[in-house]
C-alpha cells in the first residue's frame, strides 16, 4: 500500500474506528475526529504523513523495511543500523521545529523496536511464540502506514504497594478472564499521548513485578475501536481557547498535543495479539527497554521545540528593541548552548547504538538516560531565560478580541507596540507563542512533558548507576594511584 498523506491518515482513523468512545467535560463527544479541541493534535501527526511526499524531506522521513522490502514511513521502521537511530533523532528535531509540540507518533517506532527485541528475549527463555506474532502485527502497521501508541503508565493507586496489593485490583491493568479466543483485561492507562490519533494501542507493563503480580504482566495490541475502550480527554492549560474561534490567543493555532485517560473495561484481546502473558520476569525488562529507548528521542523532539522557543524569544527581543543589549545576547547564547547539549546527548546515544541479538539496533542506554535527565533540567533553564527576556506581559496581556474591538482596539494597538515599525499584533502573536510553549498544551507544557515524559527524573537516576559501571571507574582510579590490593 502507498504511503498515506495526512488527509488519508485522518480518513483511515475515521474508517477504522468510526465511533470511538470519548468523553470531554463530562459529555460524550460527537464526531471527535473533527472536534476543534482535537484537530491541532491530529494535525501534528498528519504532518508526519505529509512530509513523506515532500522531496525535500522524503529521505529523512522514510526507510526501507527489512520485513516487507518496501519503503515505509520512518515512524514504522525497525532500525537496521546506527544511521537509522541517528536519522530518527534528526527527524524528531525537524518535526519539533515544524510543529512546536509533541507530534505523538514516536511510540510507534520506539515501542515497536523494543517489543521486537523483548518478544524475542521472552521466546528464548520460555519457548513462547510471541516474536512471530509481534512481527506480523508490525508488518501490518508498515503495510498500512498506521499509528500504534504505547500504553504503559498505569494509574498506580497507592504507590507504596505492588499491583497485587492494591485495595482495588484494577489500579494496574490486569487479566480478569482467560477465554478460548483470547484474554479479557481491565484497568486504565494514564497520560496516553495522542491516543485518539492512533489506530492501535500497544499495552505493556509499567514496572517490575513479582510472581503474585503475574496477572498484571501482560502485553498486547488492540485496535482503538475495541469494545470497552473509553477515552477521557485530558485538560490542558488554556485549552478552551481552541473553542473561541480566534487564532492569536491559541499561540500555536495549527498544532498541539493530546492526552487521554484510557480505560479498559473488560476488553477482549485475541490470542494472536498477546505478546506477554504472565511472564512476570520480563515486566521490568520491557518497561526499562522502552524508557531507555524513548529517552534518547527527547534529545531530538525537545531540541526542535526549543529551537522555536529560542527563535520566538530572539524575535521578541527585536520587537522590544533590546536585541542588541549584551545581557539579552548572552542569555540567547546560553539558551542555544543548553539546547544543543540536549541534541548532543540524543545523537551520542544513537551513534553509540548497537545491534541486538534479534538484529535491530538499540541506542546506548546510559547516554539516553543522561539525555533525558538533561532535558528535564535544561528545558527548565531555557524556559526561565525565555520568560526573563519576554517579561511579565506573557501572562498579563489583553486578548485577541480586545485587539479587534471597535471601541478599545486602538488602545491595544497603541500601547502594546514595542519598536514603532512592528504592529502590536506581531508582538502579541509571539508573546502568545511563548506563553503556549511554556504553559499551554502546545508542547505538553514543554517543561512538564520534559520532566515527566518517558519517565520522571528519578527513573533516570535509577538507570544511570546501573548502566554506568562505577566499579570500572574505581578500578581505573586505583590503577592510576598505584593501589594494589
Ligand atoms: Fe515523540 Fe517527543 Fe512526543 Fe515522545 S515527547 S512522543 S519523542 S514528540
Ligand atoms: Fe512524550
């Protein structure tokens, strides 16, 4: 099948799942795919389809599938080389620059690659047949150019208790019934990025599990149209601006992201779509693989979004007449340096990737975790510098309707100007963009997403010592110091 355009992608969502169950503000959404709250996030995913057909971006956006021999969207690729890992980071930066948000499709490739490896490892240990099943599913994604989101994060209830110890057994997703034709699962997955923009969801365990948690050690894929799947749409700061019919106040009127709370109310999963079933020993491995693989990706996407924020800040400094001021120039330089540090980490993790026993390539996990921890810290610093230069007006500015008001528009135009040759509207647009990047849903709040996406900083701090071989460093020191024991 030919690679889809953005328009064909949206059409395919409607055809595959014409009536998803989605609730927003306590009411069932009618025609959710056409809803103004949803459209910007859908546009961001659609761009990943359209760019494939642009000769300028075709090379970066596509790859040759080792499963089908056909050209596929890079988001549907099983990495066959280090170059594939590097190109993914470059593609993510480019899309971050073009959308200034999370474009949501990355878990298809990141999740696909880790399940490609994990199912092989489980088969090696237990003699199961998961790998062939998963390969068949991924081939189907490639052939039909589809999006499969990863559902990993359980709602977790009391964080001090294991899945099987919770007062309510559904606080981690689990198997409630085993049938001849499949398994029935119940539970909920939180923070489901772009869930409504996906054709499928791929469920994985979120943490290490013990033998008594084995009903929770489950991985599978289901179409978003499966009976029993319910989305509760997540709120974002200033999200109702999308319903006001304007443009300036949205900051990023074209693109955005989306998160839903995804509820599995007795969903039947056919056996052929089950990729882990009670092998609790692999729960930690799968969550660790996804975390460490996806953490490298942040070095691409968040650098791309930072490029927009840095550009917006520099432009605003021009509009304010302070672009030549030495402290502003020094702050912009600092923002660039910080941002390129994230990119450097992401690229380094990709360049240091290795071939796995099943043949695909994995990035370096130590560098990926360092990358993500840096992203969590650095975006905060970049954001602080952006707000420092922008001034308090980011959060006190009158609205677009005031600008266009027949009575008071002239005052907004007069008093919101910076340098005399730039209209107030331009300054307002760039201020709203900065506001959107910092606080809005446009980049998952840029800062919040950078802290908690792909695992919170403590998750990286757990992985870094595990991956860094501290005893080797100690032996180096002993050797140099001449300590013989
Ligand atoms: Fe992709 Fe970045 Fe969004 Fe993750 S946070 S899905 S890597 S754009
Ligand atoms: Fe994310």
